[in-house]
């Protein structure tokens, strides 16, 4: 399947790799079909590209690679909406923001995107956990950031 993207131009993707996000993502509810793209080989960063909206692509990371103590407790409602039968099928990503004038990169630990890797169904959830916020500097612990929030 060929898709047109603003960032990558025309690319061919396997239709079987399209992720279904019935609710879209927060603020982008219209983006319901997504595909995960490599940034470059062996990079921690990936792109979550909207299949039907060429202009929409998010830089994402696996937060566990940067924050090994990061915990996300899914509710029964989350698991049901993702059709998760086994927790091992859950893969998680968080969106990344590059703050050029402050020379750091942040990630949204409060709003992870959870994907059922078995059936490629996704949902972004909002955590009710004071340890996590939308702007955690990559490379700093969430506990430290809770005391030193990043200004927008």
C-alpha cells in the first residue's frame, strides 16, 4: 500500500502493519489509522505517521528505554478497548517534543499510546499519576522532574 506523507514523501507500507486507533490520539481524534516508521536503523526514536493525514506524524519513543521505572497500570476498560488478553501483547510509546530554544527533548509520560501488538489496536490513555507529566526531559528521572517542572 502506498501512502503520501508530508515528511517522508510517498512511501510503501504493508497494509497489515496499519494500526487501528478507533478514538484517534488526543487532539488528533481524526487520525485513526497509523503506521510506525523507523527514524533510522538502531535509533531509539520512531515516527507514528497518520495514514490518511499526510501532515500528521509524531516522534515517539519506548519510554521504558529511558525511564526503566515507568509504570502504567491499565484499567479493565483500557484493556477491553484494546482487546488485550495478555499484558505481554501491550507495547507502549510516548510522544516526543524537541524544545530547540531550551536545547532539550521531552516526552509525555502522562499520555502514553498503548498498542495491542497482536492485533495492532491502539489507544492513548491519560494517567492519573502525579509522578508523570507531559514534559519529562529525556535522561532525567520522573521524581526529579516532579520537583522541577519544565516551563512550556
